[in-house]
């Protein structure tokens, strides 16, 4: 498959969707699909909360 062709784009988008689905399930449903390391929260002193106003 040549770079930029429709078949290659379709395959790459399909593989991306599979990885995204597995990561979503791992994070929000349970960790049984893959053995990913736990994400540690680091204190940076930056407030990431969004406030209306």
C-alpha cells in the first residue's frame, strides 16, 4: 500500500480505533485488557480546573 492511499488510510484508522477502544476500556471499565503501568499524579502547582466566568 502506498503512502496516502485510501486503503492504507482505512487500515491505519481501523488500527487506531482498536487501540483507542482498548485504552478507553482499560481506563474506564477495568484494567483486564492490557497490562499498562499505573499513571501517577504529579503535583506541578498548576490548576487545570476550568471555571466559568
